[in-house]
């Protein structure tokens, strides 16, 4: 097994795969109300094509795969794809990010197929506000999905909350309080300006330090938490992601902070992203991409794909330029998978 590295000698071990650009929500910071012109069936990679890319990536040292969207659970046959990846040599961490709306229906099947854990997007605890933010969703269905996922053993269970000034910033305390009685890992994420919602996002951005200050002011000091040192039956989770974790006094769960703007974590970035239409994107916040779909459909071998993956890794920039208001405009978040 080789170790894939980028042009700055950072090891690359993580591949995020957007299995679809379709979504059953229309979140304010992600997608317009009228929806988008979805990719056609022919434009989207088949599961077999995605599996070939993962096989090549695994031979280069990729060990962690996360499935995203759009909303991954709206694509038919996803559990079969998960089983395919679970059986693939070299892949030892397989997870999924979902909006949770269909999770109660599929959680048991996902677990049986070999999925280890999930992240669920949850930006509010108020039903009316949930519908306002998602435009199409129902909070009770998402909460039911979270409980079902935990019951079938998809753990650790992480909840992703994008903090939006003027929309849900007044709920920071309520959401953080969930970690006291529940073994949930809440991650507060700074709002990122990407695609067509960039201007809107910049107006509603709240920095990490302010988010953390408000929580501590209301609930007490947040002690740094290192999940790798967990003991007993508490599920462990990797520390190779961008979140910094803390725990409230006597809390069962943890609170994490992901701060792509105020505290740039690019120096530790270890990931590549595969879009549903077969472009390998070295950086979420850069418009550079490498086309894998065309070579695959023209008969490229695994070695050919490995060379293209190496090429993409070498294109990975040292860091983003959001602080200079340089934002990617070629794709929106639902097309990249976050």
C-alpha cells in the first residue's frame, strides 16, 4: 500500500463521494426553492463506476469513504453500493451524511449493508423554523430518523448544525444542551459562502469564537475532549477531521466546532471529493477538478484512474481564500457534497 500525498506533502486518506445532486429539501443556504436542473441518468456515475474509482483510490492509500449528496438516501440502490464498498480491501471507515428525513426507513438496512456511522444535518429544533429553513422538511421525521439510527447502532452519531445569524443563532444553547442527556456529538459549523448563495451567506456569518462564547456564557466552561482517548463502551471516532471537540460538565455527548473561515484548517486537510458527475475535486473551495467519468467510459484501467487521482492530489491548493472574499462559483454545495 502506498501513501497518496499532495503537492505540499499532506497525506490524502479520505474520499467523499456525492452519489447524487438531487435532494428532497431546499435549504436556504444550499438550493433555490424551485430546485435545480438535476443531472440526467447518463451524466451521473453508476455505482460500478464509483466503485472502480474507490478501488483505485484504496490502492493509493485512501482508507476512509463518506457518502454524501445532494441527499444520498434519495438514490435507489444505495445499500447495495454500501455493501460493495464494505467488501473492498483497504476501506476501513465507511460513513454517510444525510438530512435524516428518510433515515427511519433505511437505518436498519444501512447498518446491515455495512455502514458504520452517520452525520445528520439539523439546523433547528423548532418545527416551524425547520420548515422555513428546509422549505420541504418535517422536523419530527428527522428526529425519528436520528433515534432509529442510534437504536440500530449507527454510532457515533454526529449532528451537524450550520449557524446562521438571524435564523438559528438564538438556538445555540438549546442545541448544545442536547449533549447533556444524549450521547450525541453536536458540531456547530460556520456558514460558508459557496456558489449562488455566497453573498447571502457572507451577510449571515457568525465566527466560531462568538458561537463558543455564547454557549459557555449560558452553560459553563467547555473542556477540551479527545475522542481517541475514550474508554469503556463509548464509541470512538477519528480525529482526522476538521472539528475540535469539547464537553460540558457531566455531559454524555460532545460539542464540536468546525471553523473553515475564522480558523482555517487547510494545513491538515486529507480529503478529495468526487462529484456525482464524475469530477474529482481536490478542494471544496477551489474550482479545479479532474474529469474521471470520460476516461472511465473510454476504457481507462485502474492504473489510469490512479494516475488521475495522483494528478488531482497534486492540484490541491495550500489553502482557501475565503477571507479575501474569493469564493467558488462553479458549483453549489448540493453538487459537491460539503
